[in-house]
C-alpha cells in the first residue's frame, strides 16, 4: 500500500534547488514537476500549488528557468519550463550549499 505524501516544512528552503535539479533532467510543466518530486522521493515530498507556482515565477524572474506555452503528453496546453545556463550555474551553487549544510547537520547529529 502506498504512503500518502506529507507536507514537508523544510521544503521551502530547498524548493528552488529541487525544481532546478528536476528541470536539469528534462523540461516539464508544473504538474510534471510535482509528480517527479513526489515519485522520486518515495512520496516523502508534497509540493502544493501555493508553493510551486510562486517558486516557478521567482525562478523565471531570476532568469534561472524559462517557461513557454506548449502541449503536454495528455494533449493539454501548459507552460513547459526549461532550465537556463544561469539556472545550471545557480543549481551548482545551491548543491554545494546543500552539501555543506547536510554535512554540518550530520556532524551535530553525530552521524558523520
């Protein structure tokens, strides 16, 4: 039996990085991003529309992603997002910061 995804309170600080990482794999529309994050996290991450779409707007305003209207595999019109070169650079920065943070937490927790 599948587990119901739970809202993750630590997600907002990581959401931009997770979206950029998802789009570095392939171009997707908003719902596709949500599905990928949920599936690849074994249903641990639940991203709600109220968090996703402001994040996509913020990433687009920063020039890290670009959205264009297109058609989904289900033949629906949707905005398809692509990571930009600037987004790839930002993803590298965020990945390094994340690695340092998780290492520091592991040290405090005594697991490193």
